C-alpha cells in the first residue's frame, strides 16, 4: 500500500513539474487594425428622396427602411485588441489565448447634414408640414472577450513563424442612431445586445529580440452565431428616445417608428430578415515575451 502511495506521489510530482515547465513562455500581444464589414453588417443607414410640400418639391433625407430590418448600415472601422497567450508545449507551438477586442464601425464616416420634415401648428389651429434642417449620425460597436487556441508550427526557431488559430467569443454589441434637429434637441435610439460568436485568425510573427516581436495578421469574426433574437413586443418598439433596444437579427416581426419622415412615437410593424454580423480585420501588433526565471532555472538544474 505504501509503495502504491509513493508511486502516485512520484507521478503527481513528475507531471506537475512537466506541466509547470511547459507554461514558461507566456506573452502579451497588443495591436490595432482596420475592419471591413461583410454581409448584412454593410449597408446605408439613410435614404434620400423627393417630397412635395405645399406645392413645392424638396429633397430630404430619412432613416432607411433597410436599417435594422435588412442591415446595420455600417462601413469601414477600426479594431483595437490585446491578448494573453500561454504555451502548452516546450517549443511554444501550441498556445492558449485569452483576448479582448474592441471594434468600431463607421469610423471614417462623418455626420450627415440634410433636410427632413417637421410639423408646426398654424394660427388657425391646423397642423402644417415644413422643411427643417437635420444632422444624422450612427455608429456600431462590439466589445468581445475571446477564449481560443493558436498554433505556430515554427515558433521553435525563435525567428519567424506563421500562426493560425480560432476562438469562441462573448460579444457585447451596441449601436446608436442620432437625429439632431437643432442645437437644443437631439433624438437618440440606443441598441444593446449580447451574442456568442467565433473568430478565425491567421498571421505571421517575427521575433526581434528575447523580449519583443512583431506580427501581422488577418482575422474573420462571426459575431452572432448563437443567441440571435428579434423582439416582437410593443414595449420594445424601436423608437428615438429609447435605450437598450434589440438589434433584431433573427427573422421575425418587430415594431418601429425610426424610419418615419416626421418624428412620431407611433410604431408600425416591420419584418426583419435574419442577419449575420460578420467582418474581417487586417492588423499589426507587437508581442511582449515574458520570461519566467524560476522555470528556466529549473530546466538548467536538470
């Protein structure tokens, strides 16, 4: 019995020592890149049209009927990221990754100044339609937490290595549509949703010194693989002046007054198509290699 216990203790000590010796090449990666939205992420949030008001034709701009219903009206943006990596083998070719990502879209698109319709009361007690100036803006953001793995097959060379990996992501997605009619008045609709997604990543890393390396890569995000949802309730209707609205990425009906030319709180039913939140990112960054002296000394003693 004592022999078995001693044998088990030896095995525990041995495998603990081996495991500890493997986790001796942690690194921190930080960088930034450029996002390009794909599929239903890309689109135009506003639409221009001619209308007849009091016998005169005017050119106005309104929120597009496709916004939220068919796409999210996004364009090129920026990505900022940081990750912690730990090796699972002594050559640092197989790694575990914990990553934080922030993606902002419409980064290079400014506000949209235009005209829209407004309502005004007359002396006789009637309601008339007039043309009023308006400024539109919209943005789309994602904060993601990723857990994944990465393979760098020639990392043992300590010079250059391609790498590829994948991660499972927890995505906190937000968007905002703003309609400003004057310096004193701004109407906002805020969206906030949680989705589960995945990320594919490939690149090339160069080790400059024992502490620093550089990397360049390309990744593709599928942000809403799971938990798509469209809220059909009247109380969750998409309107200016409301917060925590659903992004309505599952197929189905929802209520909205966002696209009406004249500001109104009367929601009408809309039919949303199923939408994929996808984008690719090209990026660059630096690796910071963290040495663990205790592990190195332990190897030298062996």
